């Protein structure tokens, strides 16, 4: 895993609480199902929030949910090389 991925021990959080958190990150833009187990909010300007319950690293991280943040201007202010950040929830 890279430095742009954070895995949280979140067994006490329900699936709905994680979905609600992803929606909070997306603000007023609704998460729309794009594929089985994948929801996306397109915030415009290249910024997206993706919630998914599928991951190629699932066996390694034991994550049941991943939130991808792409194109965030706020993250790029911290580190201009960061284009994507992943939050994984066990």
C-alpha cells in the first residue's frame, strides 16, 4: 500500500454509517451506482468520490469498503503529487 492509502479498524461502524460518510464527503452530489458494489459522485472539475465494496487488495487489507477521493484540490494543496487518496474500512 502506498502513502495515499489509510486503513481504518472500523468493525464497529455499520455499512450504512460508512455510506453516510462517503455521502458527506460528496456533499450535495448524490452517490450513483455505476456498477455492482460501486457508487460514484462526480463533483465536477475532475473531482470524484467513489464508494466501493470491491478491491484488488481486499485479501491483504481485509477492507470491506473503500472510499476513493480523486482530483481533490484540498489534497493537492497538501501535496501537489497526490491525485488520489484511498480510505479503507475493515
